[in-house]
């Protein structure tokens, strides 16, 4: 028995070594060292001037990448390291949560299968974002909530309050799982919970005081951003029936997040690597009321309802929401995994990992769509040269949507403002402006209408990297002063 456990540990360790080798090692080989996805560039730009929150998200994502950068030879490596740490911690706590409801062996199989899904591969691995940083806190909150409900120990309730607060500092979407946990607690409340829930709640609130203060100080900029994104999602002009049908197609498409694990399960079952049995110990209704189902399916039902109204909601919302969906489905359907070969499961899943890596990167290589990460640091280097030729003072402000592709590479002091209409831009201060075209006449009229005095200007052409066909893009650089 001890020998079998040791063998399983070696197999699991080997699997995750090759998992990281594929998604970190091969990515480093094929990507330009400065080819940053837009979310990563944004977080690095924010990390230059840390504050409680920014115009889109709280600070934790930017803070974490700031910790990683000094130990990374390039920004791309920092991106991959930050993302992989978040995903591995999430997988660890997914295993811990699942083991509270299933056997140890079933939990191991489920996390290995989960790791080849959309949450742990492709875009979500190579693009460190707020979805990455919120994932560990989302799953950790479920783990400590389960322990607190079962054991009612002070340490678990305190940890739960802290984890939930930290999750909100990562991304406000964390509020959805907090709401689900609160509702579950309300319907399963016991008198002995009262004092500890009260303390947990106050730890949660006290931890959020800086964020609450920041919301008031900035006139709820974060909330307004979220509401504006939400209100602008509905873009179809079809009648209500067509909209409803389109929404259901979008809801159905969410299965793509766990499509590869499901395909793995079907193949493994078909070739007899493991058997699935029905568990007759519990009823469906009893399982429906269990916490694991609450964690994995109830947030998803909320997403479906919201998407039914809005027709389409962006993919990123699903990353934390579906983090425990696969274990929840296994549990709800009362599936028991018996007589499996862990070694063969790992072989099959690794084959799928390689396949997903190849398909994802080949699609990115041949697709005609413009990917911001193909800009690399080319805009930044030309912008730095332009500034040094025209100004002797240090660069303090960079304005324009692509400012986040300038500040991470050339300055530790400049602040990036993505919108020329941003009221926080200092007046009577010389700034660098960037627009993604060379329509000089229209650009000048636009900037002058916003009260900018235009100094020097220059049209530049950038060669994009990492594409099958050569692509170029024009930008206009400006020396500006806002009056």
C-alpha cells in the first residue's frame, strides 16, 4: 500500500512537471520575450504606481506581478510565473475541497482532468489577469467555508473572512461567490454559528475599509466601470425570441471551458482505463443541497440568468465561476470512479495538453486578428527615442489606449492614462500621447477639442511579432500639454 502511494505521488509530480514544461517552457521558446497580452501589460503599468484600486480593478493583481518581476529575466516569464502560481494554488485547493466530499483517489483524478480544461490552459495560462489572481481566493473561500460549517472552529471562520476580503481586492467578481456562501449559510444556519460568524463578518468588513474608503474617494469609479461594462453588453437588435435563443446558445457554449476534460473522461471510459459507478448512498435532492454543488453550479446558474437577459457576457467571467463545476457535476450525478490506472490517465491527459497547446498557438499564429501582444516592446522603444529627441525632462505621463504598452518597458515613474478625457491627467504638464493610426488631421482636431496643446508629433510604423504573415501598424506619437 505504501509503495502504491509513493508511485502515485511520483506520477502526480511528473504530470505537473510536464504540464508546466508545456505551458511555461514551450511558451518561452515560441513567444517574443516582450510579447505581453493586454491584461499583463495593464497590470505591469499599474504596478509602477500601486494604489488601493485602479479604474478597472483593485490592486492585488498589479501587486502580485510587481513581486514576481524582479525575479524574472523578461516580462513574458514574469507573466507565465505569476499565472502558473495562481493556477497551481487553485488546483491544490480544488483538490482539498473535492476531498471533503469524495475519496482521495477520485479527487486526484478530478484535478488532473480539470487541469486540461480552459481554466488551466490556453489563454488563461499565458495571460495573467484579474481572473488568474481571483481564482485561488475563490476556491480557498469554498474550502474554509466548508470547514467552518462542519467544524465551527474559530480559526476557520477568521480565515474565511480574510480570504473573502482578499478576493475582493483581487477582483470584485469575488462578491458573487461571497453572496452564494452567505445564502447557503442563511438556509443552513445553526445557533452555535452566531458568535463566530459575527467575528468573521467584522474581520471581513474591517479588512475592506481601505477599499470602501477608496470607492467613496473616487466616486465609485470601480462600481461605475463594472456597471458600464454590464450595461453596454447587450448589442443585438433582434426581437425577444431571437435574443433568448442566442442567449441559450451562448449559455450552451460555456461547456467549452470543460469540454476537453469531458472528452478525456469519455475516452478513458471507452478504453476501459477507469469505470464509473452510480452511488446509491445518497439521493439527488440531498446532494443538490450540498456545499460543493453550491460552489460549482449556483454561480453558473446566476451567470446563465444574467446572460439570458444580456444575450452575451464576456468569457472572463466564467473562469472563477466554473473553477469547481467539474467536481460539482461529478458529485451531483453521484459518479464514483473505480479501478483506474493513474499512469494511463496521465498519459491521455498529457496528450490532450500538448494538443491544446498546439491548436491554441497555431490558431494565434495564423489568425488575421490583431493581437496586442504582437506589438512586443516596439512601440515603447520608438516612443522612448521620440521623447528623448524632443524633451530633456523625465517622462511623467503617457496618454492613450496603448500607453500600457509603453510604460512597462521604458519607465518606472511614468503613469499610464488610457483615455485622453481622463480627468486625472495633470494640467500644465508635458506628456507623451499615442494614437493607433496616422490620421494626423483628425487626431489633431480631436486632441485640440479636449484642450491639449500639441507640440511635436511623429507617425511611426511597427512590425508585429509572432505572425505567419508580416503585419505592420501605424501609430502617432505626440508631445502634449493639457491646459
